[in-house]
């Protein structure tokens, strides 16, 4: 409900005012991270079992930190590693 109210509050006067980059970004996020990601995730759950595959979610903070450091050249501080360990614990 909160996001719906915020959506209406920030709605542009016309959708023609929204740039093509924003539409391409929305399409990319909708297609790749949501649709295709969920297809692979649920197919993996069906093949490997919920108990086994669900444990992979515990590795997500580590993968996020490693990908941010390697692909985006983010500086990884010791505090980030401690917080990542805290999320898993």
C-alpha cells in the first residue's frame, strides 16, 4: 500500500515525458531479473529440492559482495565482510 501511494505521488504528468532510457531500463529489469530469474530459480527448486537449493540463498550476500568488488570495483571494507557474516549467522 505504501508503494502504491508513493507511485501516484511521483507519477509524471504524461508518460510521454518518460525517456526511452527509463523504458528500456524497466523492460530490462522486468524481463531479465524478474521473469527469467524466477524461471531458473523455480526450475532449480523443482530439480534439487527446496531444502537443498534453499540453502543457496545463504550465499547471496557473499556473491553480492564479491560481484560488487569484481565487476563494479567497489572497495570492500572489513565492516562489510562482518555485516555479511552477520546476515548469514
